[in-house]
C-alpha cells in the first residue's frame, strides 16, 4: 500500500524532506519505522530514541502499535511543549 508520510520540525531537518509517499507492507506504525530505518542512516538517527517522536495517523495522535489498515497519512514530529 502507499502511505503519505509527513515530517515536522527537527524530524524534517534530519530526514531532509517534509513529506514523501512510500510503498509499504507494514501493518503497524512500528513496522513502518523499521522499514524507514532500513532505507537510510538519516532515518536511523531520527528514530534512534522513539521517546522523542510523536506520531499521528490520519491526523489523530497515535502510537507505534497503531494499525495501518486503510491509512492515508502518517506524521512524525517531536513532542511539543506549551507556554
């Protein structure tokens, strides 16, 4: 399946792009992350400490165990702070 992936803030800077569309066989966000890490060292650096990454699936805050059934978009971003 094809999934649009969005990257925000320092995640975007590390990966070197703000978005991409990938062909994946991943069934969960965690499996998608594993596939991305295998593609390039930049992804490995971004996903090295998953406690520093938040994820949204189809614009809803999710976690790494979220299934990717009929998903159109996954977004990765750092935790946010308010003020």
